[in-house]
C-alpha cells in the first residue's frame, strides 16, 4: 500500500485514495483522502478506479462545516432541554 493507491475499507465499503501510511504499535494504518481518517491496513483491499469519487477541497470543507454546525445545533438543543426540565415532574423511585 502506497500513497496514491485506491483502496476500499471492507466493513463500510468506503473507497479512497491513500494519503499517508503509518506503522504504530505493530499495526499499519492507512489514511484515506475522502474521510481524512486512518484505517487498519488489514481491513483494506485494492479498489477499482471506477469506485473512487474524488471529493474537492471545497466539498470536504463543506462536509466538515455541516457536521460541526450539526453538532453545535444538537448541543444547543440539549442545553435548552436541560433548562426546561423541572425536577418536580419526577417521582422518587423508593430505595434509599
């Protein structure tokens, strides 16, 4: 596995181009461009070029921003729901 190879991560069928290869703790880890994540090399197989869809830098940034915005929105909703909880609505379960 070398930088530039197109590989498929078998558990999820994620296909990407290799951007980095690392050996850590006796395992080889391979970074794929589409997700920018490292995968265990033992779970990767060569993929056909027709399976690979290159993602532009702009699209990758948009995905990152959208996921960050989604996380921020979910966190804000959680904070609001915590403020709306009234403990009087709960009854003791007994035990003590």
